[in-house]
């Protein structure tokens, strides 16, 4: 279903059980958000979850299909946070998901530190360099590049948010895994599960899902990788079932 209201549209999420408000002029959700929501281990009934760099709410939205726990979604951009609010109302889950319009570096007084069972994050992937990070569209730049927060910022804040033995789950780029692990270790988060995503069976991974436990015991489990596309650019059967379930 797609309806046009000025520049806004209402799209189905994979599986058709949730709808999401998006705009043509800002960064829309992508596959990584859906895979993160399916990868993270969640409490089924009770607990507290917080999603950082929430965008228009895709990760939080998909997590509501797997948990009844309360979710807070933190997003810095007013335009995207407003879309997230509309999305939660549209899906009649605004009593479960609370959208917080805030910079994740300025959460004092807005959240309860060391109280969350799970923190999720689909952060900006790319450092700002002289050549990259200054997209003409500011909304896209903030979503893709580390303008408002760095990878270390995200992990440091997540470590403050999560309670003892709580989890941080994030999606990122494989080339930054060493950097991610180093930051997690520095902030008392022990990597426990990792899963790579490959666009095709003969291509290098272009996405990685990582889950860490605060003050967890050493021991990393590498899950079987996901391969997304067949040679004809259609979803591989096993991936399609997982992605659209």
C-alpha cells in the first residue's frame, strides 16, 4: 500500500504486518534495519529497550513484532522523529514505543542510565573526511556519516544505558569490525554474537550484525552468514523467508 500525502508516503514493511511513514526527500529505512530487528535477542514480555539513531522508527517498529517490552526510540532529526511518531500511531503501538527527539550525546534527564535490557543501533556507517560526509541533503548526511556522533560515541552511550548483563546489538560495515570490537572492549561490552551478510555467495560481506553483553564472559559465536541475492537478483529462498517472516 502506498499513499501520497504531499511528499510523504506510507509503505509496508517486509512481511506486510507493519506500515511506515517515509518521505521521498529523506533517508528511508533499508535492509540493515530489518535484519537488526530480527537479529537481536529480545525479552518476550517485560523489559526496557532503547533504539539509538532510530531514524523514522524502522528498527523499533519491527521489534514490536517480537516483544511486548517497552521501547524508546531516540532520533536527532525532527523530521524523522515526527515520521516515527506518526508511524507508531498508525500501527497502534504508540503505547509501546515512545519516540525521543534528542541528540544521543545529550540524553541526561531524558533516559534512565543503566536501566535497559537491550540497546539497539543502526548508526551512521562512514567517518567524515575531506571528500565525504557533506552530502547536499543534510538529512542523508546525518544518516550516513558520523557528523552528529561517532562510532565510539554510540558504543560509549550504549554502555551507559544498558544494565549489567544487558545487550547491545548493532549493524555496521564489516571493514570496521576491529574498530567496533576495540570500542566495545574499552566500554565494558563483550562481543558475543556476530553474523555477516553477503549480497551474493561470491561477494564479500557488506554488512555485519554484532551483539555484545555488558560485563559478559569472553566467547564469541559466529553465526552462519546470510546470502541475499541469487544470480538473477531475486532473494535466495532461505533469506526471503527470514526477511519477510
